[in-house]
């Protein structure tokens, strides 16, 4: 029997599960398999999970009241120790769960050893992640809502400012700046809805699933569920410990938010260039160049645009991590945390930067207006004018196309033509044509729900304010 010798070879690292082992884990393998460097950020959630588990075991009589008391006391002290940054984290103890459990036993003795009755790190870690994500989602939603308020403030200040609207990045039709900002607002509204919806799947309690099959001890999962404030109990123990679809779903929602932010970023970068010159980004969101003294670079939007790649990458990581995993828990799942946490951190930083920056943007109305005057933005309005006088749309399209060709040749906008010149293209044209050819006339005419008319943008802002004033779900 290898007893005496193997005992020497065993060390602290195996103290929680080393019973069947005859030698210590290889030093490199120990570091390779450890997660404590990154999962310690779930320490408070792990403690809360243990508190609930101990109280539940006390209620069902598996643990004595005395043991429960000691455990709660010990966990309280450990919680404070962690808060104070004084907890002796040990890579040898692998993960946050075993670090805290070992510390508890060091502090309170045998009662600490009883805490793990009827549970496994498999249901424990799944519960911790969900507790952690639930809080993170609340903070992210609050930050996204702050961004929405900033967008509403910006839109409200500029409902009348006219700019070119683009398709294919070519001047298409005039729009109001407020209308454009409200388009961003709608994108963020759906993002917030997605986070709320994702939270429904996050807020389900795996605890009690134990390693994979449930446990032989009398447990009261409903009671743990109430203590932890989950909406419901996971219905199948195999599924509860193994699936990370809720984390994938969160990363998908985050990737969509980042994709939206990257689109807004791209517009801000373009618009703040000398070539567009549509907006001024406040200096505090930009940096200079170490060599070119004239430079003011839109770093914040550029960085947000860049970080989108990283969040989209995390989504692919998690999908690939989960792909083809047989039931139930596999150690692969330990790899869920770094992408997930980095997604949360990155998204938080980007939303924060945007919520600060967006309301501080200063549009340049003259510059926007001049740009709108350049690209024959009211050509559709002239075609519509002719249709309203009885011409078929395809014919009016042709007529206006000719007028535009003439304008290009002359270097003049349609609104700068004389009445006689316009009548040269169609005898139906009369003096009142100039009201539709102006930028103001063009935007004011799109006067329906969702249209760009300043009056409609004002009511869209009002409607949005009541919508976000109400709780989402
Ligand atoms: N550190 C592990 C994780 O993050 C905890 C669960 C480990 N369970 C196990 N049976 N090895 O997934």
C-alpha cells in the first residue's frame, strides 16, 4: 500500500478533494486548472449562496442550529476580510469556492466542513454566476437608461436643425438632427428590452442540482430560492449545472449593443472630421497627436468602435465553448468567466463613456445645412410635387432626373433655379414649388408618426419620455 509515501506527497491543495489521490497535483497543472485569479470577483455572490444553503440545511434539519449560526458568523467575517482586501487567496485552492470554504473551516472548525453537504461546486458556480450577472445587468440597464436620457436631451435641443440624411453614405433627403438622434434612441431602447428579457433566463436558481443528479439529503429548494431572491427554481438538475445559454444570450445582447454603439461611433468619427464638419466633440472626449499639433482625435468613439470586436469575439468564444459539450458539467465551463466578465466590463465602460459624451455633442447647423443643399436632397420632393399635380411617379422621376443633371452642369441646387428654368422641365410647375424645394419645406412635409418633421420629432421625444418613465416589465 502506498499510504505513508503518498501522504508526504499530498499537500494543502488537495485537502478538499484529495481523499482518493496518492500524489499532489503537478505544480503547473495546479496553476493551469485554477480559476481563483478571475473567479474571486464572485466572492460575495459565493458567500450569499453559502449563506442561503446553510440556512436551508438548518431549516430541513440537516445542519444543527448551532452549526448554521457558526457558518453564518464565519461567512460574515470572511466577507469583511474580502472587502478589506485582506483575504489570503491561494491558487493551490483552485477557485473562489474552495478558497472560501477552506477559510471557513480554518476559522470555525468542523461546522465549516459540513457546509458542503448536499451541494457541489457545479450547482454552486452556476448559482454564483447567475447572482453576479443579475446585479451586472441591473447596473448596465441603468447606464443604458442614462445614455437614453442624454440622447433625449440632445434631440430636444435640435429638433429644427437640418442635415442631409444618407443612404449609401450619399446625400438622400434632408432630415432633422433630432430625428437622427432619436433613431439612436430607438436602437438603445431595444437593447434595454433585450437585457431585461435575458435577465428572465438568468434569474433562475440552479442550487440543489448538486453535482448533476440532485441530492439524497432533504432539501428545500423553494426556501433557498426565496432567500436568494431568484424568480424560480431550475427544473432539471442536469440542465441546471451544465448549460451556460443564459451567459451566451447575455453576450449576444451585449454584442448587439456594442454593434449599435459602433455605428453611432462611426458617425461621430465621420461627422467630426474636417470633411463633414457636422459636429464638435467636446475636448474632454478627444486627444491630441504627439507629432501633429493641429490634431484633435475622436478617441472615445474610435475606441468604442474597436472594443466592439472584442465583445463580438467573446460571444463567439462562449458559443464555441458550449458547442458539443455532453451533459452535464464539464470543466470546459470554467472558461466561461473571462469572456463573460470582460464583456460586462467593456460594455459598462462603453455605455458610461457614451452616456457622458452624447449629451455634450454640439452640432454645427450651418455646416449641416450647406451639406444638405449640395446633394440635391429635395429631388424627391420635386418628384412628389409633380405626382400631386397628376403626373405618374415614374414620369416625374425622369423629369426630375433631367433637372438634376442640369443642376450638376450649372453647379446649382434645384431651389436655386428660376421658375422659368423649372418650367422648362415641366409646364405643371408653378410658383408654390419653392415651398417644397426648400430644406424646411421638405422636412416639414414628412409629418406623420416616425417622420422627420420637427413637430413629429417633438412628439416622438415626448412619447419616448413617457415610455422610459414607465418601468419596463
Ligand atoms: N471553478 C469551477 C468552474 O468555474 C467550479 C466548478 C468545478 N467543478 C468541478 N467538478 N471541477 O466551473
